[in-house]
């Protein structure tokens, strides 16, 4: 089985992302089955903004859709989005392979492990984006008001090379959220989740820290297995697949 996990950053193209990239590969190898291959292709373009604007996310969504199309064409069995679950509607229309929306699958799984959750993300703007995701998935009634740490995207390498100041900043916010009653944390972006795993931070005052990559990989494996025995997704109403002639036109337009 081959799984394509789409990064929202240009992994492999800069030394800045090297500790993060290595962490992803190491953890994926630990989590996946022996017959599963997990790959992390970098985003097709270097885009400005780093998640600080909706316009930036529009272009990242475009590249994510193209990545899913490439994954299917190149024989991958499943496609996993980055943690903002971009292309939520479009991906179902344009590819036939199972698509795992990372945050959706993580929140669904951890609902079995904890009574509620709080988002703990790496910027204020991102916090608003994730609150909207909670509304999409109808989980706001389980959500404790979250918080954010002010980690810049330029801190990618420093998080691993000089972690202590960042650990202190994270623990301050996490402790406050646990005090509000949060039973679990959904850390995002994915690099924040990976960094916490590498620091051995799996809980704060009893509140568990979600492992988004592990859940996404295991969900992808499960979805492929279930599709092979005939369990498939709903394809009517707003989730319907466009007619083949329309689909071909859309694919051709995106491939430009």
C-alpha cells in the first residue's frame, strides 16, 4: 500500500524544514504497517503567506488538489491532506482513491479517547481557521475554547535545535487550557504535533496530546482495506461526482 501525505510546505527544498521532514519520516515508519509505504511530497510551489491569509490558502488548496490527482495517476492507494483539510469538497469530485482529511479523522478518533478537546495552534490567525473547521465537522459542542503559541514558520529548525524556550511557551498555554477543562489538545500545524512527539510531550496535566500523523496513516490504511471489501463513500447530493465529461474538463484546467 502506498500513501501520499501532502505537506503544505516545500519539504525537502530547504534546510529550514529538514528536522521537521526527518521527524515525519521517522514517525511514519514507526506507525505504518510493514507493507505500507508513506511519502511526503513537497508542495508543488513555494507560496508566500505561510497560512496567514485566505488567499494563500486558496493557492495551497489548488496545489493540494493537483497533488491528489498526481497521487492517483502515479498509483498511490490513498491521499492525505495537510491539517487544514484543504480541498474538502473538490478532492472528492476529482479523485477516486480514498482521501483522508487529517483533522477530521483525528477529531473523530480522539472523540473515543477524551470527552472534549481544544485546538492549540501556532498563530492567532490559524486559530480562527481551525474554529471554522470545528463548525464544518459539527464538533463545537465538544470544543473547549483553545489558544495559540506565537511560533513563526521561520522557527521550524529552532524548535528542534533549541527546544527549551518553545517548550516553556507551549506548556504555559497548554496548562491554561487544561485548567479550563480541556481533556485533549489538537496541535496544529502538523509540525507542532511532530515537534511535541519528539519532545516526549504526550499529555499536560492529564490532557492528552493528539498524534495527527499516526491517526491519518492508520485511517488511510483502514479506508483502503475497507474500500477493497466494498465499503465506499456516499456519492449523491452535494457529494456527487461530476459527469465524466465535466470531470475531464476540470482535470485539464487544473493541470495547466
